[in-house]
C-alpha cells in the first residue's frame, strides 16, 4: 500500500502539483511510520521544499534522514 501512495505522489510531482504532493508525503509518513520508503519520502519532500524555496524546512527534513539512518538497500 505504501508503494502505491508513493507512486501516486510521484504522479503529482510530475503534474507539478507540489502542495498536493507534499500533503501526500505527509500522509504516507503518518500512516506508515518506519516503513522502508520513509527515507525516500523524506528525501522527496526535502527536494520539493527546496524547489519551492523553503530551504529551512528542507534542511530540517534532511536532518530527519541523517538523524535516523537506515541500513536497507
């Protein structure tokens, strides 16, 4: 299920619907905490935040990744 949500968010990004994509990522992170896609979702969220000029939020989001490293593929 999480992969379907992540793919749907990718479609929103492709359509340049950034606010909806960020909301989808937030929902994914809330619904599936600790999932293998968490770091990918956080990284995509940081890229979207950087793209919209919210650099401080992007840094905070990236710190969530580095503060909780995963060792999966």
